[in-house]
């Protein structure tokens, strides 16, 4: 899909410059070349992955013909270092425009250098706080504390709340209040405040998936969380005999979601 | 986890306690093989794979997940820590027994 969009962009630019070769619209050109750069990154990313798979295959074949040689070590993940480096170059090239955001995001995603990741996030917060593209940071917020530090994660979430974009604020609110929704006393002020803020955010965001995720977190706590009356379960046991969880009402129930794997 | 659950069921057999499983193996045969091999001693619902209806309703995202319900089916614990769950269940049982005396 992205490739198709890139091609369309290139074609449009082709037409534009054919019609007006003297004065190509600078905006259209900037847009198309940002898409071109994104395509370059995507290609590098695919190549890094293909190389990695090939090296695993090679190592495995080596083991299959085992003649006493030790098994070759294979890296745990593709080498995305060059991808991160290239993304940083593109981010610098588009600095000052929101096109830079997608490349900064890739730097944060693919770099293994904490300082580079930190600086990527800071640039996004400093220069692109209102860009809708910043919503891509949403899923990153949950592991930012492990990726950088808990303090940095907290200050990032706080700063995202100043965005003019409702989806960006929605992600930041969800990440900030998830803990309260999951564990705070449901009759207490902390839970009430978190729930009120999140429900307002769910109404305000444009991203339907995000709204569903916000409401789902509250629903989970209020239907299946600590303090709730458990919904009944009706099903069949492993011999096909029908039974209900409520058959065991009157006893303390240890409900164990298990599997042998 | 199996030995712990097995002995818990054994220890609590004369008490107001029930260990109920929601089994998420892909087939009943697989579940039954595990039961035979590990001498498991509790009744389980069939969830039919880890994308099954029961775990989906309960939004279970990691296995094993344990939920502790009191005698009125109110939820007292939900999480992945078998030891913490056991402690809460034992406390609830003790409280029931104290109340019945």
C-alpha cells in the first residue's frame, strides 16, 4: 500500500514538473521527496531483514551438515543500525517540517543508542508537538521507561499532553492513567479522576481504535477486575459435559487460565 | 506451576474451595495428555485455543492468568502470580471457616 502511494506521488510530481518545468511547486516537491526517502528506508529495512533471515538459514544448513564444527552464532535481530543512521540523515534534511517526524520515529525505533533515541524524542517534542504524526509515538509510551528511564517517560507523557492534536493527547492520557485504572481503589479519587479524563479523551479522539482501547481498559477493570462481581462462565468441560462457574458459588474459586505449552 | 496447583487442590479438598481451569490448548487431546502426564486434578472449561471465547471475554493476554473469587463470586485477585493468588484464596477460605464457627 505504501509503495503504491509512493508511486502515485512520484507520478504526480512527474506531471507537475512536465506542466510547469520552470517553477515546480516547492511544496509538492518536498512532499514527494519525503515519500521517496521513506521508500528508501523501507527498502533498507527489508534488506536488513532478508540478510538476517539468510544468515539464519546459512547457519542452520551448517548445523545440518554437522561434521563436528560448532554451531555458528546468529544475531538475535536484524542489523538495523544503517537504517537508523539513514533515518537520522533524512530527519536532518527535513528538519523544521513535520515530514521529519516519521524519520525521527524511525531513529527512535531502530537505533540502539540511547542518546540518539532520547534526542529523537526531544526533537519531536520541541519542534513537532502539534503534528498528528506524533500519535505514532502512542504505543512506544508503554515501554519508554525501560527504553530510556522512568523519569524521561513521565516527562515525555506530560509534554505530549500539551499537543493541540486530540489523538496525541489521547495516547499520552492513556499511558499516564493506565496504572490507576488497573490498580487504584475504584471508590477512590485517583480512579475517579483517571476514568473521567480517559472517557473525555475517548470522546475527543479521532482514531477509533484508540477510543476503543481507552474504553476497553475501563471496561476490563469494571467487569473483570478486582472488586467486580464476576460474570458467570457457561461452557463444557474436557469430557464435553456442560457446566457453569456459578455451580461452584459458595466456595472460594481459584480460576486458572492454563494451557500446556 | 502444576505441582503447586495439584497440592493446593489436595490440601483444600475438605474446604470450601474449588480450582477451576479454563484450558486453552488447541485440542482436547492435548489437554488430556497434559492431565494424564502431570496427574492434574481439577475440572476445566474448554476455551479451544488461546483465542477462545472465554479468554477473549476476560481479555486474558498472558498465560497462566489466575483470578480469585470469593464465595459470592466477587473478584479479589487477578494476575499472574500464583503464590500471591494462593495466599489470597487461603485467607478467604480461613475467613469463611471462621465465620461458620
